[in-house]
C-alpha cells in the first residue's frame, strides 16, 4: 500500500506500525500530487491518505485515484469529525474513513477489511450536493495556499488560460468577485480541509 | 543512561506513531503517554520524566499555557513542543514560555531524534525570531479582512508602510498572493 501524510514524523511511525501488523508500505508521499505519482507508479491495493495535505487534499486525490486506478482502494485519515468531510469523502469513492484520535488498530482493521473488499463507512450520511467540480476544488485549494495563476498552471500541468477559466467559474458558482471573498466563503462552507 | 520521556497528544495515531519511532531507540524510553493536558500533568507528577513531548493543540488546554505548569511542578523537566505547523511563530512562542524547542510533525524522524537528544543533553533549540510585533499586527488586520487602507488606519501607519509589510511577509513566508497571506494569518490563529 501507499501512505500519504504531510507530517513526515507521523508517516514514519505509522509505516513502522503497519509493518509490524504485516502491512507493507511500498511508497510514501508528503502532498497530494506526490501521492498521485506514487499511485500511478505502484498501483497499490490500498492507499492510506490524510485528508489535509498541501497542493491537493486527500479527498480530491481519492477522487482522481477512483477514476484512473479503481483497483486502488482509498482509506482516508482525518482529524475532523465533520460530516461535511465524510459526505465529500463518500462522494469521492473512499472505502473507509478513520479518525486520528482512534488507535492504529482501527486503521489496521480498516486496511484489512478494505483489502478484502469491504467498505467501512458510516451508514447514514446525507449525500452531498457538491457545487464544485474536482478541477475547481483543486484550483480553490491552490489559490488559498497563496499560489499565483502561473504556479497553479505549472502544478496542475495546464495552461494559464485554463486555470483562469476554472477560477472564474468557481468564483461565479460561489457567488464571489474577489479572491478574498473566495477565501471567506470557502472557509465558511467548509470547502478547505 | 536512558532519557525518560512522556508523550502528550490527543491523537492516538500520533502517540502510537511516535512511540513506535522512540521504542526503536535504546537511549530514549517512553515511560507513559497522555491524551490531554490534565492527564499529562498527572502523569508527569507521578513519573517525573526527564523530557515532556507536548502537543501545542490539546482539547483541554493550550499547549503553550501548559509549559509553565510542567516546569513549575519539576524544574528539571525539559519540555519540547510538537506542532502540526512549521511556522516560526510557534517555535518562538514556545521557547519564550520555557520550552527547549519545538518539533513540527513535518520534520524527518532523524531530525526529530536529533532534537530530542540535543535537548536531553541540556541544549535548547535556536529559533528564528518569528514575526515581529508589527508584522503580527498587520497580519491580524488582514485576517479580519481589512484592506491596506483600513489596516493602516487601525494601526496608525501609512498605507504604503502596510503595503511594505505585506511584501516583506510574502517573501518571508513564501506566500505569493494577498489571499495566501490572509489564509496563513487565519491558520495561525490571528
């Protein structure tokens, strides 16, 4: 499996713990984009992914993985006990959702179940009416991280015009006319992990 | 001689991950863990550790406020903060309150162990000065959504001076847009 968390220290410990439970971590990543590269290369059975990571959050990464590497099942690790994240995670095709204040045993259990084909998700989450597309969410995160359009274009391997188009569309959808308003609305609506 | 440590962090995954790393080291001995400030203080009281690894964000207290309590109880204990964020702010504040240093969770295991050993041997971490009071003021205004003019008025500065601070902050914090600065300011709790 592949492990992604931007806290290198936690990642190292979790890797060692999983190894002691017979789970082999073949690759690690410290941000959402590196995660996609590692999954593309290794095509693991399972990816354990922290929800909040720089450049691309865990849920958007999960969504991408579900579309081009569907044999890779994603388990998200999160600090949030927030239903909004759970709904988004489910929409993104995540197989299990484990909170960081739960013990590692819970994570090990989730990985084993998911590897054997069972989803472990709560039953009664309201489906989410997600206003933004996955690309729009990616652009939103990068704007809030303080990246300029040219950097965003580079990170996403798209043209600056494409980035501008996504930006304009997402601002229109959220009903804002400036980047500052965008940040405010995104924070209020829990669109940032 | 082994260094006796306790770990105080509300996330079981983090506690277990760090314990796993430390258990592999012959000179570092985790004698207990706690999931909140109160339990941490009780544990320290009972076990008198050499070193306390304390998370900055705990459910029942601000980690920074707890440093004094740990030291008050046993002035030989050395406190090292753990933080989710690597921003220099936290390190400067921690050391000011009496901690020997701060380790961001994004640090490598090797760096983490080196810091712990350095502190166990009596050292303190040299930290960046962090943000100046004026820089904090400007960021505080930005966090509230102020424009440069509004910030200038609130702080008794010229708008051009505020603009200068913004440029300076963007460079230091490696953030390239104003929105990025606002987000940063809110993330560090301003």
